[in-house]
């Protein structure tokens, strides 16, 4: 026991003895045993610190897209009014999305006043179930499925009057398993943030 303590103390003494030389290197000396040159440290800090702060700021501007339904890896907020086909982000609160609200990125596909049509057809995925085929002004937006990837039951959205209501936008993607307005209906425009693709 005493021999272990002695060895540990010896190692600690050697480390402390070499500390001034290592500190001198950290302060900009050209090598061990050379005098410290603090001006080199300040020059390094002048480069590293602003670069690190800029990287932190830039990363905060980027949102990573985790959904395979959108052909984008990273997006960022883009000012301006939302146009058809734009990427939009919003916070989704839905039992199938998880216990906590999640940020969702989709495409803005059908706008207020446009005609939205739902045609129900026998499901290609499940016998005795119906798929919902959604059309905006006659253009196919997507097809709902009766069950999700984990087997959970999905109820598709049914439009009330055949038009997208004022102040709302139908959002989605062409991915067959996308979880979008096919299931929870159009989203209020005030909740949408226009985005642009970075990667």
C-alpha cells in the first residue's frame, strides 16, 4: 500500500515539475525550455475565438431534417411570403408524432380558396380499408394509408366543403409514408415558417 502511494506521489511530483515548461508552450513558446511568448497565444485566440463564435451562430441558423419524406438534409429560415412548393416548418402536436411537440418540415401544396378533393378507394395496403387520394385543383398531392409504419391505425382527413379554408395551407410531400395534412388537415398559415434548402 505504501509503495503504491510512493509511486503515485513520485509521478505527481514529476508532472508538477514539468508543468512550467508545458505552460510556457501553451503561452506560445517555440518548444519546451524556451521562454514564453504570450503574444502568440493572443494571436491564436484572436483567430480561434471569433471562428468558434461564428460556428456556434451558424449552427443555430441551420435545422437538420430528420424525416425521409423531404429531399433535404438541412434547411434554414427564409424571409418572405410562402409560395406553392416552398418548404415550411411548424410545430406538430399529435399522438402519433410522440408525447412532445416536434418540429416538422413539409412542402406547401394547396392554398386558401383552392379546391381540395378526396377520393376514397379500396386500400392497396389493407383489405376492407380505404385509402384517401388527395387532389388540389385536380393534381394528386398524396395517398393516405390505413396503418403507419409501426402498425398504428391512421385516420385520413376529410375536407368539409371542398375548399382549403382561409388562413390555412395543406402541407405534405409525395412520400408514400409521409405524415402530413393527409391525416391532420391543413395547417394555419400563422404557424408556418418559410424555409429554404441548404443541403
